[in-house]
């Protein structure tokens, strides 16, 4: 596929596949409303789904979604505008008549954006359906994660997508990239000069990334059975964070330059082996709706990763994530080595006492820099103090609002390129095929005790 001639043009309609689904209800509809509210969305929206709903039912769903969202319906005018932009097509994604009906609903639109907020097994059907119906020319397609379920299926999906859309029209969403705190990692690293001299194996002893949730799979058991923690959040969300932390400076602030540096990180990652990870499953997971009674799917994963590059040789990267852990927290801890000389009684020698940089992403976002400071008194003894560099600001755009707005306006900066997605799959490929059994853990704990070995300090926050 060659490049679209209008690859940066604003889309003139949005077809939202899966508008009746959970993701649309929780994330996408509130994002659309927020975009309308700030005047950034004025194009028609064609909702598509299997349900035989009429427009009135769709309107009721939109209202319900917004009433349950954080903002609620705080701008009646914007709410009515959003309803006025909506139309609805009910149909099966495998039937050509569905696409004919979408075409009709799109009317005069010449550059629609098709957003596939649908189960991954339907991606290829819809992409091919769009191609056959002549709905792909000058259009773009926004694809939800997971993009593939291993390297071979990601390649196949890319092949199908490229038979219909050029790469610059494919927007692979990872909502983590739309988070302020994550964009700040990129900014903080390359907008400052004090970091660069220490940002390497000479000063950094380890990097630990945690995405812990104090809740389970909720109503998503059937979906979760098809992914597990590795595919659900490690290959995408956590790897993207690693890439931003580990990459070299891009040659310029340009989507391709950033992607190119990220791809280099994924390619330098040592492919994981089963000795590099611990898989866990919370007690009671097998009784969740949609989950197999003998499921070995992991709801927890802790792993140790190495990046074989000049900058990172020998530095362990500890990644862990899990459901039903003790608390909900998402943070990056970059731990520095202790000073070379143990001058004071309490000079740090152990991990956990040394300087560190903490990027906290959830429940609040902040950047903290920890350094030791002397306590008052005769003795040369101090405390580790954290210097807070930023704190969350109210009124930030939600990741979905940001990413949808970007996709509609053709800005690819925060989307994942084909080679980055495949290179990330290649790292976890060996452990998708061969891995240890999922070890049981208690709800509200920090996962199986065997995971301790895969944390920076051998303990947990
Ligand atoms: C999603 C996963 O992509 O990310 C979920 O499918 C996970 O399982 C979620 O809970 C975490 O996102 P956030 O933004 O709540 O940290």
C-alpha cells in the first residue's frame, strides 16, 4: 500500500465499530463527549454493532455511559451536539450488507476514520470488509490492543491491514501512550540535561516498573482467558514505558523518529526465557464468569529483562503486574548505585537506601527524586527525602480523548508502528510458548512469594 495523499488531513467522519460494547461505554463515549465539549469534534459519528438497536436506544446508552463517567453530563449543549452527530448501523461484521449500510450512513465523507473497538478476533474481518466495500480509500483505521496474540498473528494482522491500508493510515492504540505522566517520561528525559550523564549502566542499578491493581478481571473473564497478564499489559503498556525510559534521544520531535528509537530498544531486549519470569493466578480466578475451571492463565506476572545495549548492559529491568494485589499503584522506580565510598555511618550500601527517581503514574502522577539529607545534630546521619517535581493537574485530558483527537486529526506521534509492535512480540514470544505454571496467590497479597526474586529490592513497596 502506498502512502495516502492526505495522510495528515482531518478525518471527516468517524465509524465506531463496537459502539454498544464495554470499552465504548466506559472510555470512548466519555472521550467523544469531552472532545465535543471543547469544540474538537464536529464530524458525524456512525456507530456500528450487532445489536438491533434504534437511535433512541443508542442515545439512552450514551446518556447512561456519560452519567456514570467521572465528568457526568456537565454541559447539556455539548451532550445534545454529541447526540446530533450520532447515527447507528446494526449488522454482522462478516456480512457485506453491513458495510453497504455503513457506506450509506457515511454519506459524503471522503476521509472517514474507522475505529475498531471490537474483540481482536474480528479485526481482520472488519479490515477486509472495509476494503471490499471501498471504504478504505483515504480513510484511516484505529485498532485497539491487543494487536495480535503472538509474533505470527501480529505479522498476519499487519499483512491483512497493509493489503487494505497504508501504514500511515493504521493507528494502533495503546492508551498508556495518551497518559500525561507517560508523555512526561519522554519530555523529562530529553528536556533536561542533568539526567543524561547518569542515565546508564554506570549509575543506574536497576529499573522497576509496577502496574498493580487491587481488583480482579471483573466482567472480562472470557476476554482475559484469551490474553493473560503478559499479553494484556506487559507486551504493550509496560514495554512502552521501558522503551521511553531506555531509548536514545530521537533525532527530532517527529513520530517516526521516536518510533525508530523505540524499535531499537525492543530489538536490543534479550528474548525472555521461562527462568526470567514468574506467573501467578489469584485464588478464585477459576470461578470468575467466563473462566475455565482448569485455567492456567496468569493474572500476575513478574519478570526480569535485560537490554543488550551499550547504555543498559547488565542493568536488570524488573516488570510486574497483577490483578487483586494489595493496592492499585503504577510506578517506575529508577534506582541509582550507592556512592563509591562509605563515608558516613549510614552511607547507603543497600538497594532501597540509595538515590532514586520515581515516576508515579497512578493513583496520582508525580515525579520524585530521592536524595539523602543530613538530620539536625552532631552526628553525620541523614534521611532519604523525596523532592517532588510535578504533581497532577486537574482537568487533564483522558488518554482516550487525547488519542482519539490525535487519530482524527492524523497525528501519529502516540501510536505504535508496525515494526515496534512486532519487535515487542518477539521479546515475549519464547515465554508464550514455554512458561512455568501459574502459581496461586492470595487476593490482596503481592502475588506469589516466588516473585520476590524478580523485584529490585527483593521486597515490595
Ligand atoms: C487495559 C487492560 O489495557 O489496561 C486492563 O486490558 C488493565 O486489564 C488496564 O486493567 C489498565 O489501565 P489503567 O489506565 O487503568 O492503568
